[in-house]
């Protein structure tokens, strides 16, 4: 019987821990959704915002969940076995301290009351949000699970691989926002009761009704305000639920009453209605519209429907690309429609903003112009790597920052991934291990293996894949000697360059169009040494040689049989044979000056210039004589 009771108790305890993990993820998801909805335009989240406060407390609870003390005893069990008059004071600083960089530690030590481990823990969470490094830190912990072993129990949310990945995915939705927190608050030296409750460490038997904590004092309100208590667990029923609801209302009311004059003034300025020319005022009116308004656009209804059916992934509504796993900025017009506004209101807001900027003598810079400047510099940098191998310069040459987004990489900040195209190091978000052919490796080593490149290099290589930008003769003409397929391709393209003078001037439009359709790109006969990456790959596979061979054969057949093209042949003026010669025939020689064609064996018989060149020079000399007479018919 005792064994059954122990098993039942263990199952109940295990279910309670699973509920706590699920609840932490749900709270984090809801809070991030609030932040995204309230700051979708400004992207700046201040510490006094309700969502910013709630976010920190949830993250603190995540790091406190199933935490052990210095003796290896779970704080949850320690609190339940030893009644405490005051709130417990757990700390996860000893767990994260070995992974915290010296720069972060220096900033934390500079804070007031920094000798307190609790102050370090709470300030560290806020500092990581400000610097945008929390996701990288959690990712590094997940790759090295042994770091958590001695500090957390087996049921900790950080040890749950699935929940940990969910938390990291949710935090990605915050990477487009900037956070501002006040680190001087004295409230950071102790834990909030709701944080310990959410972490499963401390659970009061009777929730306070009049807004008083267990010490009998009214909770003081910091500059960041109070967070609404987390929802009760599944085991709270009846009066406990009612009492908790009343406590929430009391806490909200007191947080408003205890705000400083400066905070009240700031909130009144935010709430006051602004003139009609203000974009903020227009935004308030747009949000006040009924969701069933007939003026709602089709896109707005789609976003609304998507939001109702994808509450488990709120970040997807705000431009999170789940396929490429990165945040994609959404156009302003789509944001306006998502908030329930019509197109006219959005246009009016933009025009009023431009008018106000002109009145204040601001220079209005076209976004497209700045984009073009950045794009040109970016493309110039990448273009320089088309014909030269990207060499590794080391992380120190990049100041341990991502070459694209400047995010810290290396050590505990996340894996530094090498781009084989430009030789730079990138973060996990700018380098998704996509593989591409490297043009410089093809030109130098005839290497057609795919190598891992960063996102911007992959996009650039995709954009120039079919563009003839690689000059083989100028970059490495030795390839013609060592690669027989490439040499044959050069000969066939040279043949096409001679045949196109006949084909493109032919009076048979059907064959001309067929020729252009089969060749597709004029660079095959206009610039015979220029190739695209795709062309070189087709040379490597042999498909391009086969294709050009068939085209050259059909063109030769057409020129000899066409009543128009066949009249443009030549007679060898050295041997005077009746054989019609064409410059693309084998065993022929063409004069580079007058374009006359001779037999190859007849070339040594030419004592000086070709006969046609001599006649042309004679005519020019006769025209310069003063006694020359021009006869016209």
C-alpha cells in the first residue's frame, strides 16, 4: 500500500512539473504576442511596459525552475520541508557565471548592490535582452547539456529538449525589437513572489486579498510597475481562484496609485488624443474600428483569420519566416491593414508625416535611393569574389561579429559559420548551411562541388547563376588546354560567331527565329569567352557541347542550301578553284582585314597581302590622286 501511495505521489508530482513547463511556455508565448502587437510600429520596448516586465519575470522563472541549492537539494523540496517566514532566495548565478563573458560581468559589477547574486541574476536577464544575446546563450546551453547537470533537477524546463526549443523559437520573434531597462531599481535585489510561484518554488496557501504580501507590508511599486500574477495552477479551485482574481485587481489598482509623477505624466502624454495629422492618433482610431467593418480589406481578414488559427505561433503573424527561420520586415501598408485600417487612412498618415517633415526643414531621403547605394556596395563586394577565392581571415579580423548583421559570434555567443564564397564568418541566422557552386573554384580548379555559403552569398549566386559574367580567357585561359570539353566548346562558339553573320542577315524569318530560340542567349556567339556558372556546369556535364554541336551542324546545312545565304560564299583567289568556301569550314583561312577566305594550304603562297586587300589599297590610292575621275551611272 505504501509503495502504491509513493508511486501515485510520484506520478502526481511528475504531472505537476509537466504542467509547470507547459505553463511557462504558454506564458512566454502570450507575453511575446503582447509585445509584438503593441510595438509592431515602433520596435522600441521600454522597461515600464507591462509586457517588458512580464517577459523578464517569466524568463527568471524559467532559469529558476527545478533549481538546486549549493548542497544539491531542489529549492522546491527545500521550501516545502522548511517553513519560511520570508520569500526564499534561490540564485542561478553559479550556473550561468562560467558562461558569462567578461564584458557582461564588468557591466554587472558596475551596478549598485551588485554584490547580491539575485541582483546579478535579474540584471543579467535584462542585459541579455538589451543586447539581444539571450537566444544565443540558450542555444549554447542546449548544445552542452552537461553544464546544467549539477544545478538543475531532471524535470527542469531547460533540460526538456522540446520545451527548450519552443522557448528559443519564441525568443526569435523578439530579435527585431530593442529593449530599454532601468538597472538602478532596488527591487532587483530580491525575487518577486509571482516569479517564485511561476517557477514552482513558492506557493502561498492563501493568496493575498488586500494586496499585502506574506510579510504584511504593502508591496512597493518600482519604476517598472507590477506584473499581474500568473494564472493559477489546475489544482486551485473555488475560493482560491476568486481570491487570486481580487488580488490581481488590487495589485493593478495599487500599481497605478503608486506611480511617480513622472510616470503618470508620461502615461498621460501617451494616452492623450493627438491632432488628426498625427500618425499615432490615426492609429488609435484605426484600432477602434469594429472587426466586422465592411471597409476591411481582404488581406486584413486573412491576417485576422490566421491570427485566430495560429495562436500557438504568434510570431508568424508579424513577418516571421518559418521556412528560413528569420524575421522578415513587413511593409507599412500591410501593418495598417492588419490593425483594421483602410487604405485611405494609411495614405493620409504618410502624407501628413511628409508634410510635417517638410515644414520642419527635414531632408526627405527616398528609401529606394539609400537601398540602391547599399545594394551597389554590397554587390561590388560580392562581385570581387567571383574570380578570386575567399580566404579566411579569422574571427578577430571581424571583431568577433557576424559579417552581415554584426551580431556577436564565437565563444558563448553562438557558432561562427564560415562562408566558402567570401571567407567571412556569420551567425546562425545569416548562415543556414545552404550549398552553392563557387565560381572562383570552378575557374581556378574546375571544382564543381557545392560548398556552404551564407544567406546573402547564396542569394547573390542565385541571381547571377545564368548571367555571363565569367571571362575564362582573361581569368584562367589555361583551362582551354587542360579541359578538352571546354576547348571544344570554345571552337563551337567560334563557329557560331562566324555563322551568325549569315543567319541573322538571312531573309528566311522562320529559321532566324528558330536559331535565336535554340541559342537563347546572344553571348554564345557575341562573346565566346564569357560564361555563366550554369554554362560552365553544362560544359562539365557535356550537355552544352552536345547542344552547340547540333546547332552548328544545322546552321551549316542551312547556309549551304539557302538561296540567300549560299550566295555569300568565297572563291579562293590563290588557286582559283570553283569550290565555294565559307569561313566556318575546316581547312580554311580568313583574312582578318577584308574577311576573304582561302584554302589553308594556299596561305603560304600569298607573297604579301591577300589579293583583295591589294585591290582595296589601290582604289584608295587612286581616289587620292588629283586627276582621278569618278564615274557614276
